[in-house]
């Protein structure tokens, strides 16, 4: 073996950390300098507690933390593995630390739960016990095999990383609209939070009412010499969003839609080269007892009444537009009043 872990001494074929025993990230060459001819073998400093050898007298021990190192001379015979992991006494016999290539190592085991540690550095990373004892373990020991680099991670650091990851996930979910924080404006109004009806009311299909509204508006524009309007899906989405926000503000404590909120929600309409203008009005059917939705036999009848209401409010201004695009939304409140918002450009 040419490489070994600097921390636990386990041999490895290549310099490819982390150590598959303790997770340490640095290896060292398992080669010691050969002593000059006529002189004794190289010396190492051996820990008197666990037998770990060190290249110099620089306590504490890198394995167990002991503060006492003892100088010994290393001798090698032909065929012996050469390296810092092989310690010998003056007689040339191996010290109590196993040679490089051995499957046995010394660990410090917790006296309470048996958890193995590479250093005599309590408390126990598993149970918090303050007492360790030195034991010999094999590399294939189940506890050592299941240890690894995760045992070296401090619990507080791990919790900090988990908290940062959770906060990042929350911010991403909020930006995508998956999660809404308390007090945060989403910029959109879900259908189930808007009072009233947005699809059908009193047997009338409101999408058909919108189509008939644009057709009736075009007839009156043509009579006034104006261009025909083309329905725009992009402007329909803007009209729907704004109309629902108006209805929500009318019947709940939600705030009325603002220009800033609208601009934060929608980019410029791609089909509009000129100015985008809007108009919102309502036809009071439920709040006054003069009429109701049930008085209208067809969607076209309601559409005519809505255009009449619009013309009455604008004094006959049929939307002076430059591009000829329109978007419209019709919504019926819970009391029967009809709300209309239209965007044109």
C-alpha cells in the first residue's frame, strides 16, 4: 500500500480521499526515508496511549489526543512494508499498532453505546457519554463501516445547512406562486376566492355574453365609422384578473387593484403598439329591485344592456383605439350585479 489515511492510518491503493473508513480528506505516502549507511534506522514518535506513530514530537496525538509521544527507532527488513504505519521497537519487533495492510486498528469506543471514534475526544458523537476506552476493531466491523464522514459533521452545522436549504426552498416556492406568505399579495386572484359567478348565472353563459358584447360594440363602432375590434387572449387575461379583483374588493375586505400591482403582474401586451386603456363598470341588477338577470332571455339581450350601460357612462365614446384589439370579462356578483372590465389598445 503506497497511501494511508492521515487520520486513522488505514491503507489505500491510491491517493483518492476521502478515507473509506473515517471519511478524512487527506492521505499521506506510506514511505519513510531510508537511513544512511552506518547509521541506525529512522526514528518516529509513538503515542504512549494508542501507538500511533508521528514524524516528529509534536503532541497531541493526531489519533487519540494524548499529549505524550515516545521516540523509537524503526528498522526494516527485506520484504517488510515500509512506511510510517510500521512502528518497531529497539528489537525490531512490531509495536502494538498494526502494520500497514492489516485489517485491525485501534479505536476509542464509548463505554455506554459502543460507538467507535478515531480519537479519545469525548463526548460521544452518538450518545454524549464522556468516557471512552481503547479497543481494537477490524475494518469490516459493522459500526466502523457505517460511520464514515457523516460522523464528523457537527450537529449544529448540519441543522444550519438544513435550515438554509428549507429557507431557500420556501423562497423559490414563493417566487413561483406555489406558496403564499401571510400578508403577501399574489398578484392573481384564484377562482374559488372571488364571490359570485364567472362562468354561468341565471342560465346565461357568461363567455357567450362576452362574445355578444364585443359584437354589439363593433356594430355601434361601425355605425360611427370606427374600425372593427379583434378579441385578444392576452387582453382577456388582463381584463379577467382586474375584474375579479374589483369584485373581490366590492364584496370582501380585500383592497382594490392598484396600477402598481397590475404592472407587477403583467408585462406589456405584445400586440399593443399604442397605449393600453381600460374601462370598468357595473350593471346594478341585484342591488336594485328594478330588474334581474332572469329578465334576460338570451346572452345577446344582456350584452345589449351592458353596451347601453357602457355608452351611457362614456357619453358615446366607443373606445378610440389605434391597434384594434380588445379583451373583456363579465362577472356576476353574489347579489346579481353584473361587473364588466375591458382593455383595449
